[in-house]
């Protein structure tokens, strides 16, 4: 497995399209992970989780962090 294949699966983009040119893959991955970080921040704030932590996790792990955050139960306010 080379870096291009790893990056494709890690970002989830390889699931959508089997082959992307490497510069396109990197640019799209950066844009998607930025948006994933924003979405994680919103979901974390609305569900009672630390928003800064989940923003970093969203920027790092992308769609996989969003899926994890959506599956976590909503925290009750004290």
C-alpha cells in the first residue's frame, strides 16, 4: 500500500472515486478535512462534548471522527 492509497482510504475519498490524481487528492482531502473539523465542532457543541478537542479530531480523522461523534450519546447538562 503506497501513500496515495492510504490517503484515499483515510480521507474516505477512495470510496467515492477509485482513482484521483495525487494533487487533486491532497487538495480535496485538505478541503474536506477542514469542513469535517467545522462539522465536528458544531456537533460537539450541540451534544455537550469539548468543542476544541473534537475540532482537532475532525481535522485529523475527518469523516471517521464525525461518524464517532454522531454515534456517541448526547450528554446531559448538569
